[in-house]
C-alpha cells in the first residue's frame, strides 16, 4: 500500500485525540477523511507529516504538557514516524494546512520558489518547468505572481499552498479543509483545480467539511468520530447508510 497508517494513537496529556486509527491510500487514489469538528482529522494529517513528532520533541523537558504518539505511518514501504518533518517532506509526503498558510510577507512567486528548494539541484530548467505546470493549473497565481501573499483571498491562498507543494515534488498531498470559509462558487473552482491535480497522478488524502464535494471527488472515504474510524466505503454506500448520514455526516 502506498500510504498505510496503522493503529495511530495520539494523546495530549490525558486527552486522547486519536485512538488506534488505521487507514490506507493506494498510489494514484484520492481518498477523503470526513467527520464532525474535533474528531481528530487535522491531528491525523499533522502526525503523518511529522508535525506531532516535532511538537513532542519541542515540549520535551518543559512544563507545557506531554504528547504520546504511537503506531506507524508507512509511506512507500518506509516508516515516517521516526523521521523529522523536513525529511518526510523530502520523501514527497506534503501537508497543505487549513487556510493555506503561505508566507504572508512574501510574494506569490517567492512562495513558489521557496517550495522549489528540492528542485534546485536539478537546475533552473527544472524549476521553470514546475512553474509552468503550476501556473497552467492555477492561472490566477500567474496573474498575481508579484502580489504579496497576505493580500490574497482565502481561495487563492489555498491554491498557493497546493501549488507550493507541487513545487516541492509532492507525491502524496495531505490537504486539510481546503474550502473552509469560502463562498460556494470559489469552492467549486477550488475543487475543480484539486481534481486536475489528482489527474496528474498525484495521490491525495483530503479532509473536507463539505461532504458533497468530498464524496464527489473521492474514490473511497473514511469517517472519523471521537478519534476512531467508525465507517469506510464508497460515497454511495455511506450516503445510503441512514445512521452514518445523519449521526456522523450531519446530513
């Protein structure tokens, strides 16, 4: 399996955020992870990207609390939990955080160039080729390439986050709540772009509150509630389950 998360448990002090979560994503798939707020979805992506491990090390020896992280995250046959976040990113496992979070004081182009650090050894031609690709996917970013990122709209910031990830030679994107706070028409445009990114062969694990969009894009879905996977299946299967639909999907 391309990505296999096995028995992942995360505790912040005594608060269990994830409780033995297991899921998998095949190469080339687009899989969604849905569920109510506070279920632990973002923590799962942060753990897979190495940020929970980084936070755990940062807090070691302080009085700020204790983080317990157990289980495994296997990507392309290799354990990721033992690696620092930057090494995980170098393997091609890239997190696109909620609300995009580009470097706000830098321009769009500077953000994209920062994402291209892994391409520098391949030369200027490789960087220009990657830029051409992301600008064809996100033409609005080409038009705003000299604009300071902090002045972009919410949808544009999310597009920039995804584009910057592609500049980092992403193989698998972990996309966290891309449509949060966006107007319906902006959501539609954003999800069209995500579908195009997937069409390039990029594997995607998507967290999304808008169930209709998530289920339209994904080939398979997992439902997370109170730190546990309580259902998985294709979109039509989950939508036809009345208990899942009403209790966990809020539909």
